[in-house]
């Protein structure tokens, strides 16, 4: 078996897995481009309340 066809756990990598990762990265890049085109005020409304950092009282 060719070592390039296995990962560090010995599991076989497939072209499908790599294509799936590439598709996810492409979708992420599109999301980032969309966010980059938005004003900051609009982006802050997309963040869920629990995801916002707490303001420090220092």
C-alpha cells in the first residue's frame, strides 16, 4: 500500500473526502466574501447574543 494513500491513523484517504473538504472550503470562502462586503453594523446583528463577548468593566 502506498503511504500517500493513508493518514496518520492508517485510514485510507479517498478522493471523495478531499473533494468534500474542497467544497466546504469554497463555501466558507464565499461566506467570508459576503461578510467582507457588509458594513460592521450589519454583521453585528448576525451574531447571536450568546456568541458576543462580554464587555469588560475595567
